[in-house]
C-alpha cells in the first residue's frame, strides 16, 4: 500500500472512531506531531491549530491583513435615551408624545431621542475575530519553533518571520480588531459563517473559508483528516507511522465486527497506556500501541538479564553487556532491558481468568533482511512475554503460543509468492493490503 492508500484508509478509520465517541485524540496527536514539539502539542486540537497556521492560505491571509483592516465593515446601532431639558440625537416625536402622556402631559422638557453609532459587532466581524484569535493563539504557542530550522516550517513563514510580530500587534493593538467583541463560546454560528461567506469583501469570505476548514479538521471530517495527514511532518521516509496507525484502527474495527453489539468500545483516559478497551461484562479486550502494557503487568525481559552472571553463556553475556554499554553511553535515552516493544497488543481476559495475547510487529518494508528482523523480533516478544514474573507461554514446545499469537505486518510483496495463513508456522505474516481482509481470521483464532 502506498502513502495515498494508507492516508485514505486511515482518514476513514479516524472518522469512524470519532463517530463512535471514542477518538483517542492524544494518542493520534503524539504520533502525528512534528519532531521537536513539546507536550503542549500532544492534544489533537492543538495539533490541528498548528497545521492550520502552516497552510499557505493562512500565511497569505495574514500577509494581506493590515491593508484589508482599513476597510473593515461596520453596522449602525441605535440606542434610545430619555432626557429632560436636553436633546441628544434625533427626537423620536411619536415616542416622546407617548412618554409625556404616560407620565406628565404638561412636561415639555421631556424628550425621547435616538442615537445612532457605528457598531463593529456584525456577524462578519465575529467570524473574523474568531479566525484571528485562533491564528494569534497558535502563533504564540509555536513562535519559537517558527523561528527555528525545523523541516516542517513552511518557506513562507521562514522568509517573512516578521509576520508573527505583525499578527501579534494587529490582534493586540489594532483599533478595529479591539472594537470587535470576543465571540461567545458557541460563536460564530452557522448563520454567521454563511453571512461572511456571502460578503463581497475578500477579508470576510477568506476568513469564513479558513474557519470552516479549521472546524472540519477539528471535527475529523474525512477530507480534512486526509489533508492533515498529507500535510503533517510524516514523510515518505516515515510511512511506518502511517502503517502502524492504519493497522491499529483495523484492529479496532475488526474486533467490533467480531463481537457485534455485545461489546462496547470505551474511551481511554489520556494518561492510560491503552488505546481502546472493549467489554461485555464477561470478557474484556484491551488494545495497546507502542508500549509494553506495563499497567497490565506485562513485560518482555529476556531471561539472560535475570540470570546470575556465572550462569550466562558467552552469547548471553554479550547480549546483556551490549545493553549496559548502550545505557551508559546514551545518557538521555531510555535503553530498557527488554527485547523491544511491540506495536500492538490485544489482551483478552475471560471470566475464568484465562488470558490470551496477540503480539503484533510492523515493518513498512519488503526487504528480506528487514522482514527477517521482524520475524525474529516477533518471536522474541512471544518467547519472553511475561505476566508478572511468569512466562505466558511456558511449554518448551510452544514458546510462541498456538502459532496465532504473533503477527507481523509488512508492506506488499509483488515479486515473490508467499504462503497462505494456514500454511505459515509459529507466527502469522500479513502484507499491508491483506490486513483489511485477513486480520479477521487471525483475531478469530486468538479471541475465539
């Protein structure tokens, strides 16, 4: 599967997740955010705002803003006052006569006057103020990054970094912008957006178009999600992240299709290691991504790390010492004493306390050596999988489970014939394009 196919499939999957009310926003954001960003960008909406300000249309909008604000549109607001002895504004004689008659018919000093003033609080300006607020807040959050040499910063921002300062001054000091009231939480409404879209002034039509695009991305519209994935810092060299996310969502949808209405999908807290959790009161299935699921007591510690030094073979000694050298040399990296971390874990707990696992490794490659490495990694995950201190697969003839407990996903292989699922042994291997149709067979063998 190429990048376009992965993006298309993943866009639909994320939309389905959102419609289900269980969108793992923080997890997706952490996977898709550009390198170098701090934890402020670990939530989905902030990530959407970042990509929003990087759009060429937004940069062009900000560049044209100072000149356009000179011709900002205003409305006329009429206020009515009652005074005695003085006249302020235009006298409303019918209202004046009525007021005198109701209070004191002989009071010739009482007047009801209408005062007309310029009002900035029209629908078009509320739309404009909301767009400006989104851009201003985002630029404030990522100003330091825009001034740094990050690959994901667009050339337009690099070439004209003064724009950040221009936008800041405009939002904070421009007399016209300051006179527009801050939109309420629910504003601008759809009717306000339509008013701005129908305006004759580019300032408002472009503001409305930008705000609508931003909202669609935030609400996970399929086309907007696809655009986000295509424009994010994920490059062709890093398509493995796309493939991992694609497989992750295929797991969720396939498990749901297997269990039907009996199981409900639960939203996962942002501080949980789990991405999704499904249960029906009798069984529970938990899906993890890119972690060791340590909150379930799972680990992948090779046995040689726990042996007494004198009991190690030369090969085991080399492996353990390699890890210690790495952890000593790379002071800022966490080289854990494990074989590695699986990309996906599906855990099922039955009412009789039995547990079943599916460990999945993903390699976005067709290179035989990379696939060989993936097979070795998957077998190691299974052989050293522990719950607490006990190996999950104790039987020395079945270190790897039933043969269906390990799954390796690789890219599509066109130049070589491969065995069917039933012909494979110890683990199962799926090509990317087979995940859609064959993952169900794998899960049926594990979940039952």
